[in-house]
C-alpha cells in the first residue's frame, strides 16, 4: 500500500483537528460503507485464513458482526437500488446493471434513503461508485444527495491512464489518434472513466492510484461541513474495492488481491477514525458488501470462505457473484456504534442490505414513504442486542446466472434454502453452469450444509415436513409483489448519454 501524499495527510489532520464536541442534535449520524464484490471470507473476523483486514477486524471487535447477512441481489445495480430503497428489484424496477450509455436509472418515483433523511434534516453525501444511472435526473445530486464525489459506475467501465488489474488485462486509454480494438471484449478504449464532483466531470480519465486518498479527503470535508452546519449527516461511501484491484503495488506475501484488500481495510480504518474524532458514539457506521466475489477474475477474485456452492460446482460455473448460491449474496457485515451497539458480539440473525433503509429511517425519527411495500425491516432491536431474530424469510432474485433477471426463484426460510431455478456464473476456467428448473424445489439445510453440497432427499421426512411451509411462503411473497406499487426502469441506451467532458479529444480526455 502506498504512502499518503503529504498534502492529503495535512488536509485530514486539519479537518479532524477542527472537530468540536458533539452538539446535542438528538439524531445520530450515519455512515454506510459498501464494498464491491467482497467475499464473505475476505473479512478476517469471518475467516481466520484472511490476514489483511486488521481495521475491519477491530471494527467487528468493537461492534457487532453479522454472520448471516445478505445483499438484496448478486450484482451491482440491483443490489445498490435495493439498499437505497428497501425494496427488491421486482418492486423498484432495477433488475440488472446499467451501462455507460444508459438513459435511465433508478426510477424517479422510487424514494431513496437520502431523500427521506434530507427531509428529516440531514446533510447527505454519496462518495464513490453510483451505478444507478448518471444521465440527467438519475444522477446522485437529483436523488437526495447534497454532495457527490465519485465515478458513475464500476471502475473497469472506461479506460484510464493507470489501469488497474484485470483478467484478461485492459490497455490504457489512447493518447492520440483513434482507439485500438482491445483483445478483451470487456475492455473500453473509446471512452475514459470520469470522476465527478457534483454534476461536473473534474477528471477524465480518473487516476485510479489516487482514488483512495481523494475519497477519504472528500469524506473528511463533507463530515466537517455537516458539523459546521449543525446538522446530522448521512454518508453513503460506495468503494471501488474489490471489483477488480485498482493500480497498486503487490506485496510479496499478499499478492495483488491481498494488497488491494489491505488498502481497502486501511481506508475503512481512516473513515472510522474520522467518525470517532468528530464525536465518538454520535455516528452509526454500517459496513457491508454489494454481492459476492467475481470468480471469473481468478486470482483477482475474493474469498468465499465456507460458501462453496458445491452442488453447483460439480455441474460447472461459479456459485458466487450473479448467482443465488450463498457465495453470491451472503456478505460480510459489521455495525459499529459505541454506546449503542454491543461490542464483541456475533449475531446469527438473518438480515439484509434491504434492512438498512427502514432501520436508519426509524433511528432518524423519520417515516417510511407511503403507498409501497418494503422488503426490508427496522432491525434496530437486533443492532442493540435486544433480539437475535431477523427475517423469517428472505427472497433471492435471479442476478444474471440463470432465469429472468430480477425474478425471485430462490428463497430462504429459517435454516432452509429452496431453489426453483439454479445456474452457475462464468468461472475462472471459463465454464458456466446451465440453467436448471426444479419442481419440486431443491432444498438445503444450511445449518448442516453451509457448503450447499447435498440437497434434502425429496422422500425424506425432513423435506416433506418443510416443503408445505416453503411453498406457502413463496406463493404469498409472489402475491404480495404482484399487488404492490411496482415500477420499471428505463434500460434504453444512447451514445449521447455517455459521460464525456470533451468529445473533441480521444476517449473524452480532459482535466477540468
């Protein structure tokens, strides 16, 4: 990991030094840190073999770690839309990823967490990856955030002069003339990755090697400005890590991925320090991931820990990102709030990123938007250690590996996991698991089989005992969705929607 630039250290020190004792707002501050493509086993507190996360492990020791915590979907845009609305993609309309040329985004009649908290008196900021639409009214500034600093989508969705690592690798942006065609069809050479501050592109292509420092600086500025205004704040910090590693110097004992994981961990530690020094106990910090690791990236992908998806592996493909196997949506989660959330506690409550919206709304003393139903719930009793009971049931939508995007064809009921459709995403070896439909469903008992290795025998007493309850819960859930206020996202594309600060220069190159 590189040494911070002197001006960055000085800025951070000045901003931290200006923090004054906590004003009695009566409302907590909120920081939600969302990692990208993080494996459940990437957190040392979850998986003893992981040694690169001392700050996150300290966060877990000083707060509560949730071992049965799930993203709302197994790919980027749907997961983020659900976190910010408390609603699954079949309700909010976001069922698959947006492109760099997308005209639409999270539908405008969906209310975001930032909009609710801003109306309740909060200063709001989004820093980092957005991926919920960047064109016109879908930009973060139009979706309840007072301030935005970051990239509009994943950091491999555009070329840079300092490309990070990838499998296969992508070339840097062209400097002159016409962009060449890359050998990797997933690479971008005709448009550079932009960095936004509010609605202005301030750098294109962005320098990936400085992104961590700039995110921490932006977070420090925002927190101090919120305190100066006398208002509580909500910071949504969506990291570029660990999608594919940024430009970083590999450590001999850690490799590329380990060095990037260590860099992310240090970033989280610095944000925690900012929160503590501006009034320890005044800020709830919730760290989690958007989905499981991107296994087709081979040695650049995260760690599944015990979530091996063995049944699927035997049939080809990856059981991680883009799938409804545990490795696709069970993610690390830690909540830290000194004096409120118990320290040194591990909770087995079944929770979800869907719960962040209603929980923070309740803690802010605000009310949920009317005329819609929510898949998340207020889990503050679980956070406070008063209960260890979370959801009785969670729905897991298709996220690209099999079935129609966004449709719910897997669910969890207590310790049982039922699949009506299975499939594997692209694996490191290039294989994909074919789509299979199961009627009656495959059912696994995760208490005994966290690896999802052997489904229950349909003739067994256990299968016959649990199937009616699963069928009932599944039918009722689908009926509830069908009768809800649901929306549809606009997934149309237009080259004019591509962020470009200077069309006269190759790859939209410019520095504002």
